[in-house]
C-alpha cells in the first residue's frame, strides 16, 4: 500500500518533467532559424570556404556555450542562443580582418589561409570582448547599460534584418525560379496563421517542411555530402591561434578593436532587451550583474572553442515559457535537442538549396526586425506625415538612420552614430532638468483642502515650502548637479520635502550627494521631510536614508507637503481660518434645487457624525449612499491603511461616495475622517424614492453630480498632463478637491 502511495506521489513530478522536456523541444524548434544563422551567414559571406567554419560555430554556440549558463545557474527562463545583430557584428569583424591582411584582394579572391587568419584574430578579439563584459559585471554597473535608449536597439535590429534580406536576395538571384518560389512559400508559411490541424506545430517547422517538400520536387539532385561536417573541428580557435602570423597579429588586433568593443556592447544590449521583454510580458526578472557575468563566461567559452557570439534569445525564451518551461530541465532538453539536430542533419544543412537558405534568412529577418518601428513606418507612409503631433519623432529617426548606416556601411558605424545621437538627445533633455528642480507651494501643493484664508496665507508665503522630486538613476554623472541645488533654494525656505519615490538606482556618488544635501539644509535650520522612502526601488538608497538622523519622514510627497504647509500656517502672522461649517442648503449636490425640493431631500436622509480617524466607508464595502459634508475634512485613501496613498480630500459643502450610486458597485476606495465629520447620508433607497416620486428633483441632483465629476476629471487630467511633462502642478481651487475615487 505504501508503494502505491509513493508511485502516485511521483506522478505529478513525472508529468511536470515531461512538460519541461516538451517546452525545451518547443523552444529548440522555434529557435532553429537562429541556430542555423551561423551556417547561413558564413556561407553567404565567405562562400564554400565558410561552410565548415559556420557549421562548427553553430554547433559550439548551440551546445558548449549555451551549457555555461546552466552550469552558472542563470535565470532558467532565459535561454541562450545565436542572435542576428551580434553575429552580424562578428562576421563584419572577420570580413574587416580579411581585408586588412597585406595580400588580401577582397572576398572575391579569399583563400583558406586568409580566412583562417581572420577567424583566429577575430576569436581573440571576441575573447577580449567577453572579458570586457565580465569586467562590467564585476564593476556592478549593469544597470547603467539598461539606460541605453530603445532606438539604439531598434536601429541595430533593423540594420541586421536588412542585411539578412540582402543575403536572401543574393541567394535567390544565384539560384533559379525554383529558389524564389521556395523562399516565398517558406516565408508565407511562417507569417500566415496555420490551419487548425497544424496549430500545434511551430510556424518555423511548417515553413521548413514546406521548403523541403518544394526542394525535393523542384531540386531533387541535391544530396548530402558524406562526412562534410566532420572537418569543421579544425576551426577550433585554439588551433587557429597557433598558426597566426606573429608579425601581423598586433596590427590586426588594433584594426579590429572598434569592432570588438561594438560586439561587447551589442551582446549586452541584446541580453537586456530580451530580459526587458520577458519582464514586461511574463514578469520574469533578472539580476543584471549576475547575468552579465554568465554572458561574458558563455562567450569566452564560445570564443576559445571556435563558436560565435551568444546572448539571451527572445524567441527561444518566450516559446519555452509559454510551453510551461520553468526549470533547468527545459533548458537542458532545448540544448540537447538542438545539438542532436545539428549533428545528425549536419551533412544536409551545409548543402541546403538556395531557396531554403533564402527562406531561412528571410524568416530570421522577420524575427529580427523591430515591429514597433515597422508599425511607425507604416503609419508615416500611409499618412505621409513624418511629424507626430507637430513634433519630430527623434527615436524613430535615430533607429532609421542606424538601420541605413548598418546596411550600407557597418554595424560598428551604426552603433557609434546611434549612441552619439541618443546621447545628444538625452543631454539636451537633462541640461534643463537634470534630476529635478525646486518647486514651491505656489506650483505644487498637497491634496489637503484649504479654506480661503489658509490658501491666501500659503500663497503669500509660497517660498517657505519647497519640494524636490528626485527621479531615475543618481550616479556620478549628475551628483555634481545635486549638490548645486542647495545654492538654488530660495532664501525664504523654511521647510523642504525631498521625495525619493521615483529613484530607481544610485551609486556611491549619488548617495553621498543626497546625504550632503540633507546636511547642508539642516545647517541652514531648514526642516527636511524625506518622503517615498518605502516606495523607492533602490535598496542602497533605502539603507542609507532609513536611519538618517535629524530628518522627518512621510509616506509620500503629498503627506510631506501637508506637514510643511501646517508648519507654515502655524507660524503665520495672520491667523488662518479653517474651513467653516457649511449648511446642507449650500452643498453642491443640491445646487439649483428649490427650498421645497431641498426640504424634501432632507426628509429622506439622516444626519451622521464620524469621529476623527474613523471611516465613512471602506474599500470593497457595499455602497450605502452619498455623503453630503457639513463640517470636517475627509480624505479618500487607496485602501484601509492610514498610510496608504491619499487620492484626494474633501471639505464642507462637497459630497463623496457618488460612484456607488452611479454604477451600483462596491466602494473602490476608503473615505477617512481627518477630523470630526458632520455629514448627511442620502441612502440609495432615498435616491430611488426621489427617482420614483420626484423625477424632476432627481434629474437636477444627477446633473449636479455629472457637473462635479466633469470638473474633477478635468482637474485630474491637467495634473496628469503636468506630471507627464515633469512640470509642477498649479494651485487649484481651495474648496474643490481631486476626483473622488469612491
């Protein structure tokens, strides 16, 4: 009996393992075009001389290099494989080294010795690029490279896709009409949604099957070369290094140095692009420096053994995740299946018909191209409008320029131009708003509703409260600017809010600059409120500031501004009168109602009093009606916690809770009494009675609700637009709050 239980308990484990293996095979099939790209590129660029090198490189990259990530325990959701951009940079580097040899007459007269010399020097430079990636990981600056703008990635990808398309065209032109037909059918099968019977097969497998079928019919003379793949082992880099000419080696390495640096950058970009895509779509996160260490080690192994660049592969990673791959079993099965396929089909792969080679190159181009970029280009062509809302889409045109340079020149030039243009754009933006600027309470203020006299006092003493919102990455590049902000603070400032909620990362220079700012402000007897400390994504900054002495803290910038405003009002020379009691007849809900109609409404409702700190209603509770405020303040909170984000505040003369009346759903927020609240509850039953017995009165109330909601939505839209442009919000009406979320 015990044995039966043990077997049953292993059932789910066996089933899960089968799922992992199937996921790995699915990933291997989806990533097959990328695995074959080394063979296709080497054959397309170097002709028959490159067949052996291409096959050996594909085999090493897909097996030995990919196995390093498993041994170093990288993120299991991220599968490594050949990538078009980095491989294109590497092939371009080999071509450059071929042409740099003294006896070279170009690729048209390429000899085996020249190719071996170029491959050996390129693998040494490739090893150096891998070491550079390892140094980046050891320096723990991986997050800096995640800041490289998206247009650079897009430009590299599109330039590579154009290169694949051109190689495909060359293969079709060198073949026959059968080659063109084969390529077109393969691409169509890959792009068009398959019939229901074939939905379980990956699109790339369907395309390969169709290509093989057409090739067998139209080109039956193609046969495998017995043992054709076996001589590829002579392309092991260790053997190539021994035959390198010592007199020319240093010159070749110096010549290829820019290409090696570009290769390291492209590998890092490809890896972080895949990681960002997996995080956006599936919530998979990586530790950047650890993954960079794995990236460098994997490529170092590939360089030593004669492989080509390897990085996180998006198609394989997505296919693996969607198919259920969650452990290393799927990674192992993908690696093994790809290796077996290359070994057993190697003799066929290096003699593929021109049509199949062109089809695979076009499929890889489809996978490589940036779809967002293509969609933008389609809109531009259809609308014939190269400006977006009257503004130049800088990112699109940077990517477009990089793609053209990569195609007509080289990826090395394209990367240099793209990064230079992006840097200029970034510098132009941060030159006017590097980290932040001081904002005062005539520009930005808390959501606390103020009386007319309080608002007037705060306006009169606006420069006494300043706010500084730090955003993004704080590092040595902007730490100097941070220290300059203290000198820019207005001399009248007595209370400062320093918000760090939007800080994503800091280095020691950034942390030191923030600490210096706080101490400098304290030396000027300025009260400092630290806000958003629990919300920042930087653990380093949190550790530095959480126990910092002499500062006060608040949950968010809104609460910090409120505390500073209270300090200013307490020291005001003119007494600030709080919001007074507003009779129900003055509530905006009963605006335009006759005295008789108001009296009727008052008969249907009931008076309530809510002590300070108690809720009028809670989030997710059933809506009980609309609350008309007579006296006291009410804050709308995101949840029941008193430290949760405050969405808005309301005072006498306003109403809350109308959304439950409109949609009939539960409360979407909590209304908390900030002081003792006197209110009038108009229940849902009372409103229904009005609708039945006094429809004209009910219509007036509904119109007042609509008018108030419209005002609140417009106010919020203005605030959102201002925050999106990083501009401080203006001073709003002192008796009307932000939109009610309840």
